C-alpha cells in the first residue's frame, strides 16, 4: 500500500466516522421530542403531510391534520389550536 492510498483510506475512515457521529447526534437531539400532528401552520411543518407534500415547510394549510412538527415530548396532547371555523382542536401523536 502506498502512502497516498494509506492517506485516502484514513480520510475515508475519518469521514465515515464523522457521518455516523452526526447521525447519532440528530437521533439524540430528537429523543426528547415527539411528532405532533395537526398543529403546524402552513409552511411550518417539520415533515411529511401524507398525500399533500413530502417534507418540511411544504404544507399549504394551517393545522393540516396529516402534517406534523416536533414538540417537546409529552406536550403534544395538551397543545390546542383554533381552526378557521372557530373550533378548537388538540394535537395528536398520529395523523388525524
């Protein structure tokens, strides 16, 4: 093995370790959060409104029942929004 190929192999190993570490950090950051459906304002969802869009910031309607955003774990069911018709609704852990 040449010095150059040794350096390339080392660089690849460091890059792989860095990516795995970043992924673990993201999982840890979300460990204290939960997905809360039905509380996101238009364009403010964290991801996936089933059937309407594929990811963050793409929901078109306020409080889309299938769009979610991350909230502190244990707080979703107590979050309340007021719909256009004046009715109130709480967030849920599952799509409505």
